[in-house]
DNA sequence: TTTATTTGACCGGC
DNA sequence: GCCGGTCAAATAAA
């Protein structure tokens, strides 16, 4: 546990937020009229991914004693639901080991060569994105292999960054349909993108009322809990096509993307720990990530999302960031 | 013609 | 020897 030390954790946190930033920008693109069903579905996919990544980032940040002490990461309502970080340890307190990721099978034979990568695990839905795989995550991937995995119902697909050759981008990901729900995919990211995001993904877009509605629904339901055990094990992950129908009497979990990786030595850590995103790694850019989320919600006057996400501006990336501790999980009550 | 995907073979860790 | 991950030729699609 605590592989890679606190600087590695901070690097992962920044990487997470960079992904969020990219997703938000893509969401902005979907907000331009005319809106259609496919666009709305894609927006939902993006929202799902944004929340999942935010969830994990919050978890990482909460593990920083300074950040947690400042009470700047979570809204008051969410803090009321929190359990103490100290005392009884969370089942996810040693996030970083595979056996705490319910959607990942233990892989004792994982190669050492791949273990050095920074890795992230998320569970995403295929709903609205076709049955072939989860929605686009903002990067361009090229499939290079597929394998039947022992004990798994569905094969695992292997992707690498399209810019692997042109920009020597080392990022790869593995996508595998979950056994229990064909609509869900477990996605494991290895390495960090050193390629530059496409310019198209950064264009601003006008307002799309359907996407705004989806965001509004997201904001209205957004709460945070540190009971990752419940979130990860007892409750099903969110699917974009299902969350609008969920009632308040049926608590359920968003995907619990428990952060896990190896030692994170594949990347530098300070001050700009994410290769290829060096110019994104500043505090100002992190604020931009959060501000982008807030700006979208603010268009419809969504104080909940606004205040919650704006509180994330307290991300100061304390130099003593520690990955130890419980991982909270977002869920919709 | 170029680019992406498929799929069997190969490699290396265990 | 088993298994997961990657390679690369063949094939398909744009």
C-alpha cells in the first residue's frame, strides 16, 4: 500500500483531474444544438465518467490530512455522512491493491514490466454508446489485441493510444465487459498520455438543454460518502440510462473507481507530474477543471453542483499528500 | 490508399 | 505449462 509515496498519489490525482477537464470539454461540445438522442446519451456517458473520476479524485484528496482538515473537499451535507478517517479503517483504506477493486480479478501473474505503470480503474456503462464498449473517454485509442480471460465470461480488449507512434504516447487501457452486467465495462488505464489533446476537444459550445437537464439531475443527486465498502460492494454502479429513474428510496452507487496502481514511477511528480500535461498541471488549471464543471451547472442555476464542485478549488495539492485512508464514493440517494 | 480491427502466435512472469 | 499481455499479418472499413 502507499506505493509510489505521496508524490505518486498527487500525480495520480492531477492526472485524474486532467481527465475530468477533458471530459467536461467534451461535454461542452455536446451542448451545442441541435440536440438529439445520441447527443444526450453521450452527455450522460460523459457525466458518468466525470463523476467517476471526480469521485476518485475526491478520495485521493481526502487522504491528504491537510486537505481533509480544511473541510474544503466536501459539502456540508456530505460531510455529515462521513465516517472518521481514523479509527476503524475503511475496507478501501489500502487502495492500491487489486483485491479491493471488486471488478478486478486478482492478477498475481501480472508482469513486473506492466506493474510499473500508473494505473486507474473505472467502471463505465456502454448504454448510449453502443454495445461494443464504453463511451469515448476523450482520448483516441487503437485496439491492438483481445484475449479471453480465465474465469471471465467476456474477453478483454487491449487498447493503446493512437498517438503511440507519432508522439510516443505510452498510455494503454484494457476494457472488459463485466460478468454480471453486460452494459458495464471495467476499464483499466495504464500509463499517462504524453500526447496532446486534440484542439477540437477544447472548443467551447453553446447551450444544449438536454445535456443541461442531465447535468441538473446529476447535481441534484450528488452526494458523497466515505463508506466505500457499501459503495463498492453492495450497490450497483451507475448507468447513465438508469439514474434518472432511480428513486430516493433506492440508494445506489456510482461506480466506485478505486484508485490503484503500482509505484507510479513512470512519471515525474513535481511540479508537473503528468507527462504531456505539464502545462495543465498548475493549480490554475486545476481550478479551471473545477470551474468548468461549475460553469456548466451554473447555466441552469444549480447551486448544489456549483457549490460542491467549487469547493474543490480548495485542491491545493499539498506536498504531503498521502494516499492512505478511505476512498469515498459518490452515490445518488 | 490509408487507417483501424481482428486474431493467431509469441513472449515472459509465475 | 499456464496465463496475461503484446506483436504483427490478414482483413475490413472509410
